[in-house]
C-alpha cells in the first residue's frame, strides 16, 4: 500500500469550506476525527502527503492536549501560515461544539421521551461504528510491520487488560530480540523541511502563548471582580 503524496495547495476560501465541513462532521472522539482528516485532507484533497500527516500525528500524540485539534492546526499552518493554523484550529472546534450544545439542550428538555431516547441510542451506535472504522483506517496506514503491530498490541494490553507496565517492557525487550531488525533501506526517509529562522520560532511561540494566556487572564479578571 503506497504512500499518498500531496498534489496541490488550496486557496484560503477552499480551506475555509473544508475545515468547516470537518468541524461539523468530527464525531467519535480523536480516533474518528483523525480518520476523517486523513480521508479528507490526504486521500480526497491531497493537501498534505500521507507520510507527513503520519509524522505530524506521532508528534501530536506526544504533546499534552487534544491531539486531533493540534493535528488540524499543524496541517493548516503550512497551507496558509498563521491564518491557516488559526482557521483550522477554530473551525475544527466551533462547529462541532455548536452541534454538541444543540444535542445537549435537546436531551435536557426532551431526553425522557421514548422517541428521543431511541434517537440518541442510534447516535451512540453510529459513533461507535465511526470509531471502529477510524481505527481500522488509521491502522492500515500506520502499522506497516511487525514492530508497529507490537507497539499497538502493547497499548491494547495496557488500556483494555491493565497489564502491568514492567511486563510490557519485558515483552518489548523479548520481541526486539526475536523479531528481525528492519533493513535500513526500508526505513522511511526523513522529511526534508526548509530551516525555520529563530525569529519566526520566537514569534510563533509568543503568538500561541498569548492565545493561551489572554483568555485565562480575562477569566481571572472577570471572576475576581465578581467576588
């Protein structure tokens, strides 16, 4: 199964429409959201190469916070820089938040009605299938060898079966000893990116630090004035 390469860069208006669509359809938690972004951005629109998408996903999984939103912001940034990252992050959250708010209000007022209970039961089943389909879709792309499968099995053992972590480490050591090492030629080539200037890095860090701090300062000032 070959990697999908990026083929075009969208206009800002095209990106707005696609990010709004992803925001509305992003159900099923991070697994469903990431699978949806992969299908739309990599397979359909081809705005980002699959290898770069998976590398970005690996980094976002290591960062604190919602990895799906971080991944959307990352993809939006190389397309249209700061405006693209902000637009992707905001549109990833706001439309879905409105949909969830509307469903919450409907459940609060009409949740005891049999018809509404049936409808929400159907939504639960649909979300479950979205998550299962998402896991299968991402696994087909990301798990490309016995070493990757072993890592996925370790996460399953920890999450679903509460296997003690020392046993996971011992099993990983045993598998590393038994499984043959992948040939160097088969390893993925490093992604070649142009060097980023220190000034750009500092500007980006200052911008996102301000975005993170300003709402906290405003909330503190508002709540402090009410007490």
